[in-house]
């Protein structure tokens, strides 16, 4: 996460940034399944589990859990894999031995029938 992503005191990153990452993951999953970016319709569950700060590195992934005619249910998870260490130096960071899950979500995307290529 960059300094631009930090919106609050202590360089805290807005949780909406994790949802933006999940949107990118959803786009990749839809392109792989349908050959089209599709549309994100709704999140039905979002859990913010740990803080994210500028300088942290986040990995996000997801999977399609069920497929309807045009809808695709998905699960997402974001993990902090590198933590910024401003207490040590302005560019110091540590790779975490165990990633920290910072956010989980589930949601639904749709690929309109006329856009599906697969």
C-alpha cells in the first residue's frame, strides 16, 4: 500500500482499498470463466480483520464458489505478507513468517448473456 492509500492517522489505509483489490480479483475470475469483465453486483459479507498501513504489502485472491445462468458467487481473502517498519527506518519492512488475514468477503458478480464468450 502506498502513502497515497493512507487516509487516516498512523498511515492507516481505508478498508475500501481491500474491496478495490477484490474487484480486480473478480474481474480476472470473470475473464477466465466468461471471456468478459462482467459486473460486480453486491457484497453480502465483508469482514475487516486487521489494520493495513501504508508500506504494507497485500496479496488478494478469490474463487468462484457457485455458478448460475449469469451470476457467479465468489469468496475473497486479503493477506498482509510484508509489514512496514517505520520504527526502524523510513523504508524498512519485514516479510511476515505467517501472512495476516486482513479482510474476507463474499459477493456476487454477473456476466450478461450477450457478453459471455464461453
